[in-house]
C-alpha cells in the first residue's frame, strides 16, 4: 500500500499530522507513506519514522498555478500510489492527486471538491472536534478517532546534533534549561507580552537555570525586546537563539530542556512532540481545537469557547484575555511540572 499525503503548510499542523501517520502504520505496518510538504518542513518530516519520503512542494501558501500543479501531478503517476490523503481543505490542494490519477483520493469536502475527491469524509457538525481528530478520521478507522484512542506525535531526536548545538551556543550543560517560545505565526493576537517572558526568564536565571529563547527570524524584534527588558542580554545564562537555529536544531534543544513556556505556536507543538513538560498560554485561539499533545502540561487561558480566532480585541491586534495572564500565574504553573 503506497499512500501520498498532501501535508499542511504550518509547523504545528505538520507536527499534529504525525498522529495520522502513526495510525496508518497501525492499520498496515507495511504501508509506505510519502508526504508533499513545504520545503522548510523536509527536515522535520525526517524526524517522523513513519514517513518514507518527503516531496517538496514548489508552491507558496495560497498559490494556485493550475497548469504547474497539473504537470506536477502527472509526474507523480510513475510512483503508482494507491491512495492520496489530503489534509487541507482547499480546492487547489486536491488537484495534484487528481492529475496523478491516484485511485482513492480521501479528504473533507472542503471547497466543494466533488470529483477531485472520491472518498469524501464527513464529521458530525454538532460536535467540536480537535484538529488532530480530524486528521485521524481520514484513516481507515474513520469512526474511532477520539483523542483517547490516538497516539500523540513523537519526533525523533538526533543526540549528536543536540550535543553539537549545546557546544555551538556555549550552553552550560551543568545546569537545567528553561525554554521560552515567545513568537506566534499570526502575530500579536496569539502573543503573551515580551515583558512577561522576561520576568519569568529573570526568575529562573536567579534560580541558577539556563534560559533559552527560541523563535524564527521573523521573531527577531520579539527576542530583542525580551533581551533588553531586565537587562537579560547581560546575563551569562540567558541565550537568545531566535533566528540562530534551524527547525531541527530547535527540536533537539527543546528535547534537552526541562520545562517550556510557549504561546500557541508551532514550537509549542514541537515541545510537546519531544515530551518536554510545558506551560502553554492561550488567548483567542483555542486549546479545545489545537491543544499541545502531551500529558505533562498546564494550559492557561482566560476565556472560554471553541474558537479558531487569529485576531485580538485590542489596538495593534493584541488580545485582552492573553494580556491578563500574569507572570506569577505562569511561574506557579511551572512549579507544578
């Protein structure tokens, strides 16, 4: 059985999709799973033992390029896939399996994809489903997808790379590490204030811990603000790694840390997938839809409801509920882990 997955475009979704890959392997241990995903995710896919091969998608998020997708799909016919599973809901994401003439094309109806898909799945609209449950429901066991029946994502660790990264950044290996992940892909609505992260970091520095600050190059200003507040840039045990690590470096270093504080972000899902206990701070996005998939966690949120909101209710896009979470609450939660 050869299965082609059309993977998600975001880090967190890509991590959660591993639950589906695990489930497919449980259903058929000999199945071969290839994943089409963005170029940035190829190294991340290599940390999932269930994935045989990653095929880099040449398309940016939102690009149609109809004729290019037709050509791309036709070039995949030679691999003779038995099934395609499309994890996204857009019409354009279902074009490649259609042009590849893959016999079974599985997915949600999404953008009226009749004909492009021939194995359309439906969920009970009266229930609120986790994203990971939606992914799992695209397997053969489409009726048994509740969270309790699923295996959580678990990324492989490269311990040689972990050690070389520790040495490269001069991290004191005699002391425990706290990780902070202050960035968020969709901007201020999902971000806990930088000053609060600085207060938590300062508290752990006083305890004699290393504090490692993670993020992408897009989070450069966030890291700068955290470093400047409380003069953290003067602290020997504070390491601002924003923009300095690859995604897989972050995987290995997060697995080394003892605890993590994170916004609802891709790095939060990575921390969960390397089984590092974490405190997750949520605003308008919902842990009832995309929670960190780990048992050792504390979720702090000051609003209720199954929401998928990416916009705040304050000027500049911030959200009042997220800003109302105090550093003291987060530090108390960290002590329970």
